[in-house]
C-alpha cells in the first residue's frame, strides 16, 4: 500500500528544486529522494530541450531535464501530478503569468 505521507514528502522535496541554481549534486540528491518514495516515479531523460527562438529555459529546469524526462507524483491517487517531458513544454505569454 502506498503512503500518502511519503508521496507528499517527495512532492515537497521536488517543489524546493526551484531554489537550487548551481549545485547539481543537490538536485541529483533531491531527485533520488523522490524516486525512492512510493507513488512517485522519475521518467528517464528524453534528450536535450529545444525551444523556439526568443525563449529561454532556466538553468535549474534545464538541469532537471538532463537528469530525468519528467516525473509522476502521487501515482494512482485522485490528485496525481505529472511533470511534463521537455517535448511537452508549451511557451506561455508573460501577460498570462502576471
């Protein structure tokens, strides 16, 4: 049986990734922690992220995609979360983001 608390802890670990800017060892450690929790899975890396001209990917997100191709959190739960693969990224207008 999967533990919701373990999955929630893994999700919290993944959320703080945005605070990791240059320490790839710390990011690798956080992703390993996520992968060890029940109900969470990392997708194998899917190649380099290519974006249209004029778009840039933050360094920490680029490193995330170098290490894995996305993630599934709370798998099988009614509130399952998926972190898309780099091929599924969709540019957003700054006006929508506020």
